[in-house]
């Protein structure tokens, strides 16, 4: 058996937690996955996995070997990417994860144009608001908005900044009045976005200081940005939303932008990828395309 192939099978079986799952992902039979792992164990003379009928776990040596295998496989992929770069045309599968609404409204149009320019690239896109792990989930690139967690081995490049706008429906404002100062927001009901944990405050920049935090009272807490905008347009309260999401509703008169003289808070949007000795051409060009085109969706 080919040692590099067996290493890849072993890493996939470890990542997915079972031979059966690795077999499905690699289009192999479960016994063949077992043969690859057995080949490595016999070659090394050391057991890599503890296996029972219900579960499997790495041995102490298996954990160290797994980490080295991942490094070797990453280097092998980087070496292959050199050949693709030499051809000056990106090619191959490009897996990208992104938030649902930001991805669909802003990122997808750019990537479709990117795919038209580079027909040898296959796009595999995931629209999901959960925070994915680039290594464990097998993505080449992730698009994230807001604050980033510090993660070793991950490179981040800011590709856009989203202005956040306070808005409400004309009907709500006719009934409750129109706030003209930030401090007046606390006297109004709000429709807020919350994915998990406490409701995040609304932020307003202040020169040379930390942003001003406002937490207006709220009865409607939703984990879908479009639903927040729809609820605000239905008169359920004020909303603090990205400009790209509400511009069309504002144009149609469904929502009214409030506090237009206040500078909007800018939420950063980043492209993230795993640190590697050689960034594949398809990833680099995709990031460049996003950095060049995304700002026009934010205006």
C-alpha cells in the first residue's frame, strides 16, 4: 500500500471518529479503511488506535503520529499546489464556509463571477452561521463577520467592513415617535439578533474611545437577520442591522434609517485560512477577489 494514502485514510478516520464515516467520505469500504490503518500499524510496529465495537480512540503514540501525518499531508498538498501555480490558472475544488445571509447576499455574487473567470475551479460552498473549524471540517477558506477568536495556525485578512444602521418602520415611528439621539434608543422597544448567549449590545463609535454600548429593551430575539428586518418592517420595534441587508427595504419605504448623522459602527468581515508554507493559488485569488469586490456591497 502507498504510505501517504494510508496516512490520509488514518487522519480521516481519526477526524470523523469511525472507519465507516471515513469510508463514506473517501468512497472506500470500511474493511479497506481498516486495512490502511493496519498497514501503518504493522509497518510501525505500534498500535495507533484503541478500537472496540462501539468506539475508537487514539493511543498516546497514535496522537503524536496523527499530528505528524497532518503536517506531512499539508506539505504534500502545498507541493501539489506549486504545480497548479506554475500553470498560472487556479484549479481544483475550493471549499468555503460563510454566514448564511452575508454569504448569500454579498459573497455568493462575487464567487459566481470568480467561477466564471476561472472555469477549472470547483466551488463547494457552505452557508451556515456556526463557527467551523477549518482543519477538522476540511475547508480551504472561511468568511466571518464580527470579532475573531485567537486561533493558532489561522491567518485572517479583513476583506470588508459592514456599516450597522438603526432603522424602524414608518408605522412604528408614527406611533412611538422618532429617536433623534442615541440616548433616546433606550426608551424604545427593539427587535434584536441573538445567536447564542446574552444579547449583544448595539455599538456606536466614539473618537478615541471604546464604542458606546446601548441595550434597548426587547421582546423579540431572533437568530435570523432577515427575520429581524422583517419584524422591524412589521412595526415590532427598532432594529440594528447591516446596511447591505436593509438598503432595499429603506429604498422601498418599508424601513426608515434613524440617526443618519451618527457615524455607523463598522463590523469587520474577514477571510480566514490555515497557515501553510504555500497558499494555493485558488485560495489567494479568491481572497483577492473578495477584498476587491465586497466593499461595493457595503456602501
